[in-house]
């Protein structure tokens, strides 16, 4: 297995069969070997700097009915909410005072947030904080919608592909959603000029090593600027409530392999890692991640934005959340740094590459 990791390090790609063999043969020793190399590559590019982005979960209303998600429209037990634009701006103001220079607006696919509403919100944030970046994570939209949001000032977009295996995608999404449309959205975002993030869920019910191998082939071909992945964690009000959680260890291994394959990528240690393990996010950094995403949402609504059970940080305010994460990151010898943390920034510092 180590030979395949060395080949990935040299060639920055593997064939589907090689990925399948590597992921089928996953064990602790192989994961440690990959993590050491991933950490070396991360240190070469970013030093011990970890970028932090503030997530504002501004609506938990969603038109979709994905089988794994606690926000699914069929969840009649969910307490629904929307933040008003001024409430969202207040979250950004608090975050800016704490040192945040990227704001991630994340929500369900809520029809209330039309292009006009979102464009006004984005332009309001960029107008008040011109040196900050706005990242959107609001799901599938038309190409025209993505273009209008880009023109309003959004420069990053996170849209997990969830799985690159079409059959698995169909099993965990409602019939009106399609893998082909998800791929169309990602292509549109890249062509428009967004720093584009995708990523998969690890341990979806029925997922195989070959399914995950397809994810890695897709990441190598698509070349995203960001990759967000986490273990599947069940929610008690979904059809997948009784399914076992995905493996945090396997997720960390995939983080390391992603860093080795795409050394420059912005790679978050996601909150879901802490949902599966108490120190999952710091382990993610030691596996090659270089981004962490604390919550800027009002404490009053955090308990209502539950994609999965066991989400951490529901009772901490923005300052306490950042403080505890800074302490955790410092405890492993790294530091949270103030800055936008754009893709390619480290190359700009050395005059090598002009990032986005």
C-alpha cells in the first residue's frame, strides 16, 4: 500500500483500480504513513498556519428531501428559521472584530433567498468589509444565478458532490435530484471563476471502496480549490437514522490522500470530524488539513441547524468557539492566522503563482 502512496506522491494521480486497492487495504499503518507525507506537504506550503472561516447558518429551510440530512423538507420535527439580512450582517460584524476575514453563508435550498435577496446580502457584506471574502454554500442553482452572485461579489462556492458514484447518489437523494445536475453546477461554478469546493461523505450506507475510489478519481480530474469531506453521521429524524456512522479514521486517511494528490488545495478539518471523535478536527490538521470553520451563527438558532446528531459547539458563542478552537490548534503546535487564505496565497508570497 505504501508503494501506491509513493506513486500518488510522484504522479499526483492513480487509476481507479489502484485507488480501489489502496482504500480496500486501508489500515492504521498505511494511514500513519500517508498522514506523515501529507503533513510534510502542508508544512512546506502553509507552515503551521491554519486559516479560519466563519460559518453563518442563515436558514434551515430546504426544498430538498435528501435521505441523510436533518434539514430535509419531510422532517416535520425540525424547528425552522430564517435570519434576516441585518442579523446576518451582525454575525459578520462580530466575526470581523474577532479576526475573521472569510464569511461562509451556508443554508438549505430555501426559495425565499432569491438571487435578488442573496445578491443584496453579498454586496452588503463586501461593501462593509472589502478585504474579506464571501463564500456561499447554498446548493444547486442555475448558471445565471451563480453568475449574478459572482457579479455581486461572491468569490468562493462550496458544493459537495457527496459521491461520484451515480447509483449511490440516486439511492440517498430524492428522484427530482440528479448526479448529472450536481456535476453541471460544479462545472458552471469553475467556468464562471469561483474558487470552487466539492467533497464527499464518507461511509454513506451502501458505499464501497470502489465508490470512494471514484471520488478520488473525480477530485483528481476536477482539481477543486477546496475539498470538504466528513464522515456520514446519522440524524434521528431521517430514513437513515439506524445506519452506522462513517469511519473518522477512513475520513482522515482520505484527507491525507487528498493533500498528497492536490498539495495546494484548501482542506478543511470539518465539524463532522468532532461529531465522530472528540479531537477529530485537530487530528484532521495533523492529517494534512489547513482550514477550520468555526460557527458565527447566533447561539439561539444553532440547535435548529442539525444536519446530523451530535454536532458540537451548540452552546458556545462566537468568541468562546474561536477561543476553544485556537487553544486546540495551539496545543498541537499550529496557529490560527488572520487573513482571507485564498487558494494559491502561499505561492503569491513567493512570487510563484497568482491565485484567485
